[in-house]
C-alpha cells in the first residue's frame, strides 16, 4: 500500500519543484513536537493513568511507528536534526549551550550551512510558521517565513507561551496562508509537558492520588494539557476544511522520566531516546500501527519534502517513512549522546558521551572515556562502570541486563557498524 502511495506522489508532483513556484495543490504540513515526554506516557502506548484522547485519536488515524527514536536525547540538537535531516555531529548542534559561556553565534553559523526544511519548502512557495522552541536565534535562520520573534535559550518568552496561552497565533497564520492561496508549514513545538509543571487545577485534580508523588501527578496533568492543545489545533484544521490536504506529523524531542534514583533525560537509555512517530494524511496514508520497524527524527525532513514534491538534500541522512520498501530495508539506527554543554563546534567528539547502535531488537551502547579536552564537568553525563552495554530490548526494554559478555560476536559486529557510521577517533 505504501509503495502505491509513493508512486502516486511521484506522478502528482514530478516536475513541480521549481524555485518560487506556487502550487496550491501541494499539501499543507503541521508538525507537532512534544517536549520532554516519555515514549510510553500516552494512553495509546499503554500508560495506565495518563489520558491523551486527542493524540490517541491521531495515532489511530496515522501511520504509527511505536519504535521511533531521536538521534540524541537533548532538545536543542534533537530539534536541529528534525530541521536538517542530519546527525548532531554533522549540523554542529550537539548540546543545549556553549561551554564557558562562549557566544552561540559560531554554532548558529555552522548550523545555518546545513539543509533546512522550511527554507526548502519556501523555495516552492510555502509559508512557514515557527512557534515554541528553537534555540538558534531567529527562526529565519532555518527559512521560516513567519515567527513569534527571535529566540534565545529555549525560545522567546512569547513563542514559549504557545499552547499554554492558547493557539491564536497559529490560527492567524493559517488564515494568512489561505488568504494568499499558499501551502503552509506549521511548526508547533510547545513548552509542553516540559517544566515548569504548572498544569491548570482542573487537570491536576484528575490526577491527585494517582501518581507516586505530587511531582509525578503534575507531570501526568501536563501530558493531558499538551493533548488538549493538540486537539484544539487538529480541531481547527477540521473546522477550516483542511483535514484532507494536510499532513500531520507527531513526535517528541526527547524522553522524560526516572529510573532508579536518576533521571533518564539526556541519556541514551530507551526512556531518553525513544518516541512514537506518527504521520496522518487522509486518503493518502493507510492508518496502521508498526511495532517492529525503526523510525527516526532524522526522517522528518526527507519524509515531508518527498510528500510535498521536493527532492531531499543529498546531505540528509534520513529516509522517507512513506516508502514502505525503504523502511523495510532499514536494519540499523545510530544514536549519539553528548554533554549538555558544547565544547567546540569544529570538534563535536570533544563533548561526546556515548554512541549507540540499534539493530532489530538489539541495542549496543559504547561509552566514551572522558576526554581531557572537555573541561566542563557540570553537565557531563557520568558513564556507567561498564563502558560497553548490549541489551535485548524485546526481553529487556528497560535495559536492566547487560548481555555484552554473553554475545561477543554480536558486540563485535555491531561495533564495527557503529565505527563505520561515525568513528570520532577518525574525525
């Protein structure tokens, strides 16, 4: 079915890629990006307490990959990967902040040289709105035609209010694009369910007594608050008659939660890097739930570009998730984990914590020994005593039993593939 979809897209959009061309029949695109949410913290993923009826409905109408991943478990580099289709060591944004309070400008300049999804859509007539988090200064760096102002750390005070303070800026932008008869991209990256966990009382009271702590109960309510805003956005598309010609993509920037006494955020653990990824396009994509094959936030840009009739940049590393054969051919995913602070834009390995390789239900994580050039210890992730970790995710999804000693041949093969992908010792 998905192969037929791809042939259909090629037939419909071949030849429609000239710069400046406006083709009203091109699909609109809405990207919804959750912020700091565990991969299982949805009703449709089996959470026993959290209620997410709106996202559940979207999942049921979508091509859903329950085994989706982000390339790295920090928001700034993860968002940069979504925009560029590149790994953090390629686009240069490996962490959230430059170390030693260095100016962010050098990293923004490097990032701006990478292919940018909004800019590429803009070349074929799309208007694009950025809301929420960005990190890299003015969202125009990525080619957004409309923004809520230049951002600093996380985003601007105005843009970070999206969702929490309502959805009107998005509604106004959609009205603008329609008045100009232009296809549009809406980038909805709210500060939800990210801290501060300050949900409305009407939601918090639903979860009192249902969590292990008051903090967990607030987080549960925040997840439902995000869900409500998604329902408002999707409901607006329906009210405006835009459902049929709008692609909706949903994923999260990185995970959230605790394991034992520590947080999994910013770690290569499954709870830090895994996210459901879903794509809805009524009449074009047959809804299905894929619990086996692998998807990545690397795939966001190339998938959207292909669907909109634009050839992805050769520099993009992801695949088209609407190409069934291409998804089936993928056997391996690679992940990387860096320190919170970025040390050198030209030497990303200086702040590297770990690299991971996922192959089927096996996951290998190789932790780096501390680099003497990395002098920022505040945010450095402490490496486990065992630097080489192999997990059977099918039998051990929470990564409790290291099987590296039991499967040396598998470790060697996966490590070879990991080094062939990117070996920091070779630059």
